[in-house]
């Protein structure tokens, strides 16, 4: 199987490095030609779990170098999904599939609109990955990766993808309810990510203060109400308890949205808390905590150039 991973961020690099251990033909597709050349020359350096090691990889910014791929994995930020899929369209053949392993809600819909729902696979990954620099990634935590289609079907191609992931040490399973999993993860992220970005606190510290604990609970409760009104079947009986458990289990982690803010990058707020706000308004469900977090994160983004410090 020929696999193209789109995006040299933390998850993209970690996946590319691990998949390079298999007998499959693996490519990293970047939008930056010079960076792709350097990564192709120097490889991907992995540290953390499993020790320090380096993967030799094929990297390019030119889809013609890859020709046609059996599987394209989208690992860019959600606001770049449309551009990434359009860049990768020329790689797709009649039986090619596109897999999203991104945060938030809306990526499956964007990809399906571009290439068709029959080619689109949704996914979540609980792998811990931290970008250390160009072509350098820290494997910060093991976690399950789950794949599924919006229509619940599990075609043979998905079983082949699962086996390839498992062979290189990435624990992977299939589900007939990817929507429930995506929403379950979104609810946890709605409570943690924006709050971490605003306060600049690591995950565990969000539970140490009465104010942040109150906001976390409010954001999670609102998101849960929206999901239940949408008749989404969540995988957690108590999403609030799960969100607090995640904070404790990842107490030393800098969440991805805080990492973006520290690097003065655009965040994925529109695809996480922003989804809760939009649907809350449509369903006439009050979502003041999520609305406040969206406003604060967007203010932080807009004021990078003038903010103190």
C-alpha cells in the first residue's frame, strides 16, 4: 500500500516515522518545498517513548513525485483541511481513501465534499506527540487510534489500514460510530484546550483553581447538552468526570491550543468550542462558557502583535 501523510506537524511526523517501519511505501507531503527536501535528507528524529531513533523517509511538496496513493492521511490543522485535500486530490485513484486524524468536528464533512463520502474515513488518535522542531518529534504518550466511516460501513480497505497501523506499533481499531467518538473527544477538548490557551496552564493545573475548574465544568456541561440534543451517543457515561480524569492523567501536558498560542499561531477554536457555540445557537441551548472561551481565544489570536510579553 502506498500511503501519503499530509502535514509535517507532531502527529504527521510521528505517523510517518512509525509507518516507515513497515514494508509499505510511505511519503510525507508538505506544502513547503525546502522543508520537505530537508526532512527527506535528514529524516525524522523521534524521542520519548521507545527511546531516541531516526526514520529515513520520502518527503516532497510535489504530488507528481508520489503519483497515486492508496491512502492519504490528513494531519494538518483543521483550518487547513480544505487546502490540504485540494493539494492531495491528484493522488487519488478510483479506490483511494482519505483519512482524517485531526481535532474537532467538521473535517469529515470538508473532505467528503471534496472527494466524496465513499472515499472518506474519519478517525481519532490518542497518541501523544509534541513537535520539537523541523523533522523532530517527541513520542509523549501511547494511545488508541480509532477509524470509522460516517455511514458506519467497514469495508475491507479499512481492515487493511488497521493491520498496517497495528504492525508498526500503533494500536488501532475500527468503529461503526465514529461520530460518537469524535463528539466524545470534542467535549473533552472543549473543556481543556481553550481554557489552557487562555490561562497558559498545563492540563493538571486547570483543576487546581476554583475559577478554572468552574469554567471547565461549564464548558463540558454545555457541550454535552448540545451533543445529547443532537442525539449523539457518547462513549462516556459522565463526560465531566472523564474531562477531569484526562486533566489528571495528562497533568504535565501543554495542550495543543496552548502550544499554538505560545508560538503565536492560529488555533483550532472554530472546530472545537466554536462548533458548540454554533450548534447551541441553532438549537436554542445557552452556551455562555463556550462563547466566552471562543471570544477570549480569538482576542488572543488577534492581539499577538500588541500583547504585553
